[in-house]
């Protein structure tokens, strides 16, 4: 199993609170992880969706799209 890293293709996990919301066209929209942001307590993943939207997510909100 591959891990999510910068450059990975991802989608919203069906367990995410964001699954099915129209903001990214999910669950069908695929995006690219562009940045990992860490602070003292959290880890955020910046995703640029294929429809042009960019947003931050927690690791558990995303799943890897296998190619």
C-alpha cells in the first residue's frame, strides 16, 4: 500500500465530513497533494483539485487514488 505524499493523486474519503459536499465536486473529483503543513499540534494537507479549487484537509479526510 502506498502512502500519501506530495504529488500523490487523492480524493475525499467516504468517511470524511466533506464527502459529498459540492465544494470540490467530490466524490468524483481527483486532486493533487501539493504541500504538507505541520505545526506543533496538527498536520494539514494542501490539495489542488482538478477543477482548480485549492483547500486544506486532515490526513483522515483523504484517500490515495491508485493509478
